[in-house]
């Protein structure tokens, strides 16, 4: 009886998606931080940026949220290469690091991850990686603004051009 889910044998039929994500918390750990998370989703070289304003959250929570928002924006099960400059996210989701805090945030990321086949990849931040630079600058900008500006995200994604990574 078919379950409606893709099995491992049909993974070649799944869409190949790249997600590059970043989170930012201005005032991390002090007073009243303003945090935001952005994911830039790529399919066949075309890019779309999505984000969420988190308000009072840490850098680590914003990094987890960035991966979550990227995966939540996929409309079907996909084969995903998810790139983050957060070793915390990549190593934890890869099973190398133990979850000691932020359990509610991890639970949301686990749920968003479930339908997909994901390869977790660390990418060095602030190192000229065109898509990572967009994710970083937009996460910082949304944290500064205190809300998500979808027009700004669309412009930033358009400026990447057609690039496959």
C-alpha cells in the first residue's frame, strides 16, 4: 500500500534544493535583543529569500530558526543541501554535538526537516560566498528593522542572479 511518501529509491525524482541560511541577534544576550532569521532558497540557479523576525532571541536561536524557516518554505519533499555558517546548527543536526539547550527551537527544526533528505554543510561566514553574504546581510537588516521586509528580501535574492552552487 503506498504511503504517499517518497522512498529512498525515488530520491532522484525529488527536487534538488539549496538553502543558505543565517540568523542575527543584535544585542545578543543583553537587555532587549532584536533577532531575525533569513534563508535563501535555490532551485536550478534561481533564488528566493524568506525571513522571520524573532524579537527577543539569541544568535543560536536565530541560526536554528533560519534553517527552520528555509525548510518550512518548501512545498514538497525535497533533497536539500542546507548551508549555514553556524557550526552549532550543522554539527548538532549532523549528530556530532549534543542538544543541551534550546530544545523547543530544535523541536521545530526537527519537524521542518522530517519530510526532506538533508545534507548539512558548514560554510564560512563573511568569506565572500555570494549567497551566504545575502543571507547574513538580510538577517542583520531584518533584525535592525524589527520586521520582515519582503520587498527587500526579493531585491536581495534578485541581485544574486542565476547562480548554481
